[in-house]
């Protein structure tokens, strides 16, 4: 009797492990698909491969790997709060919401181009560190610079295999 009970628990543990592997693989596929979509949208706006990668890492960081409530409910890939942007439809839960992720990308590009027009700093961005520095210096995020950079670097490594500073 004891052996059958142990066997049930063993089978249950194995099935739970298999289910967890399937769910993790599915989440990873969704993350990669979302990252590819963001990357492609940014490239379509005329940005270089490098800049598209930086924006994609930023979006992944802002959305917790494209898994956040904000991303899923608001189609907000960049944590945009201000709903007065070109494509935002309004605010939900204190953040801008969009009809699509494409609209969210368009808004961050509009933000970027507006700030780029004020200075020459885009010419100086050669790595992810510089990209995050520009975001911080222009008030894009309130978080600690080093923490935000670490988050973007984490996603750069996961999505692109880079360990660049």
C-alpha cells in the first residue's frame, strides 16, 4: 500500500515538472515573439539594428519580459504614463493605454525624436549604458539608474546574447 502511494506522488511530481517545463517554454516563446515584434517595429521607423535592440531591451525591462499587467491590458510596452502622447487613447491604472503595441512603439519613437531634436546626444550613443543614460537624463524613468541599466542588460543578454555595458 505504501509503495502505491509513493508511486502516485512520484507520478504527480513528474507530471507537475513536465507541465512547468511546457508553461515556461510557452512563456519564453511569447517573450521572444513580443521582442521580435518590438524590434521590427522600431526598425520600421528607421532606427539601426543597435538602437532597435536597445529599445527592445527597454521594453522587455519595462514589461517584465512582456508579461506585466500593463503590457497585457494597456498594450503599453514602454511604461508610458502620459496619455497625451500621439497614439495613446487615455489612461488606465495610471498609465497610457493603446489600441495596439504598434501604437505604444510609435509613442516612444515620438518621445525619442522630440528629445533628440533638442540635442545632439543620439550621435553619442554607442552602447546600452549610453542609451539608458540618455533616458535617465531626459526624465524618462524615475528608478535608480543602475537598477534600470541592470534590468536592460539582463534582457540584452536573454534576448540578444549580449553582455554589453
